[in-house]
């Protein structure tokens, strides 16, 4: 079930209108087909101020997980899970060496 709720509020002294997109998914079995005694319910939500429909917003966020996966693999393949320094200039110098 996909729902869009129109909300109006004040942000930094300005009146704003946002939409809260909510997707509710009920699972009655796992990947292997084993039935659950109690259904698993997952609720996901996103705030939007884009001129897109609820279905388009959900489609955008489906691709987000795949992007995060590539980013994680990239970091682990280069063995740079964390940058060496908290200072940007030093990391700029170290990056070409690690690559």
C-alpha cells in the first residue's frame, strides 16, 4: 500500500508544504516459502518536496540501496573503509597513493 500525506508547516520562518510518502509491505512468508505465524509488516517513509508522484519517489529510493552497495564494495576493494584524516587537503594527497 502506497500513501501520500500532504503536510503544511513552518521551516526557518517560511511556510512550507511537504508530502510524506509511506509504503507498507506485509510479508506472510520468507524467501524459501516458509509461512510466518505472524505476518511481518514493514513501514517505509520518505519526505518529499519534489513534483513527483508517490510511485516515482518509491522507484527512486529502490535504486538507492543498489548505489550504497556499489559504494561499499568500492571502498572495501580499495581497502579504504575510512579516510586517513579528518582534513580534506590531506585526504586529497593520500587518495592517489591508495588508488
